[in-house]
C-alpha cells in the first residue's frame, strides 16, 4: 500500500468490500438472535455485570429481532443492485481483469463464510451418522463443553465496584 499502485488497490477493496461485510454481519445477527437466542445473550451479558432495565431488554429484542436484520437486508439488496464499474475518479475505469479481481475478493467472503463453512459442518455431522433432531441439536445448540461461567465474586472486587 506504500507504492504508487496503493490507491488503486484501496479503491478496488473499498468498492468491493461492503457486500461481504454486510452479509457476514447479517449472518451473525441471525445466529446470535434466532439460533443462540437473544434472551440467552442478554443473560450472558448480565453475568458480566451488565444489567439491563426491562424496557431496555424489550427494546433490544425488537431491534435485534426485526429492525437490524431488515436494515441489513435492505442495505445488501441496495448495494447489490447499485453496482457500477470500479474506477479512479470520474475519468478512469479499471480494466476487466481488475474488476474480476474485485468481484473475486468480494464473492470469496460470501462463499467461504456463507456457504463453505456451514456446508463443512453439516457434511462432517452427516458423515458421523447424525440425522434429524440430533443433527439439529449438534449443529445449533451450545455444548456442555462451554458451560456458563460459575465465577466467584471476591469481596474486594465488589468493594472496588461500589466505590466507582
């Protein structure tokens, strides 16, 4: 990025990087809210001494379940439909090989994070003989190997927290 072509590489990455980020963020929101569970996520935050007012929990549920996924979905659709050739300034449009490199980088994020990794997890579970409800449980439910923490709070930590 410190050579003369750095700005051109930056322009290609800048114009072709947003779709993969939006898709990854959309998938993360769906996984955390609908699969892991928003209630469980908020309870985990409470374990870390982040206590929420019941109204804040209700607002978070509405935002994370419906508003944020819809906004991300609209942004993805708009960014996919408003595609223009990548160029530098108003005058120069990059050649087709550079356009192809940009699309490769962008689609690589979508294919690997959105399709190949989940496909690998499903195929691995199917090869191990898992089917039906057991397959769903193994793929979508937290395991006992990662239990909720049972951290003991030391009295001196509570005193420090009260002073702050």
